[in-house]
C-alpha cells in the first residue's frame, strides 16, 4: 500500500476554488461565499487537507461564544475517503478548539447519513437530539456533542 503525506494547514484565499469544488461534490448546500466569510471571521478554525499540492478536504470549526465550539462543515473528496483525511482534520480542529478553551464541541449531521454519524461516534461524539427539518430538503439533523477533557498538568 502506498501512503502519501497529508498536510493539514490553514485555509488560504487561493484554496477557495478547491473548497467550493469539494463542497459542491459532497453537499451542494451552502452559498460558496459563506466560506470566505468564515475565512474572514474565524480563520484559525478553517483548515484544509492537502496531498501533493491538491486540496482534498476541509473543515470549518469555531468558538462562537462561551465554552462550546462548533463544527460547521467537514468534507473530503469521495475519491480520497477512507484514508484518514477526515480523522486528521477532525483531530486538528479538536486540538485548536481545546487550545481556545472549549469544553465541548457540537455539530449537526444528516440523520440519514449513517456513515458520517458512525465516523463522529468513533471520535467520541454522541447523539444529543434531533432537529426536525434542519436541511434545505427537509431532512432531519442528528445533533452530536463531544466533551473535551482538560489536559492534566
């Protein structure tokens, strides 16, 4: 098996076309300019995964207020899934939010997306509820949470 180096780094404006391409292939739900707003307002939590100079995934997470971090979006190109890219992105944003003093992280995932729900559960997230009709097409969202343990000194 050939392994390749995955570079996780902060989003840069030149990554915009890559991120929009990924978003359209994976979700096709958000206004593309939403991502530029994230870059302008919470750039510390906007990360991309790069392999051989190509952006193949991204994650957007932020700390809106208090001690609760939020993951807005995580996506990996379908042809690059099952290579630990999503896990690397998620672990990095958890680390960043921990450094920002978040005590927990919340997210929403399509209730019908069992693979994504299982992915988050594997990383310690658990279901906290359902938001009826959350998505544009009327599908419900499963609400999930991760409690972030404090690092011992």
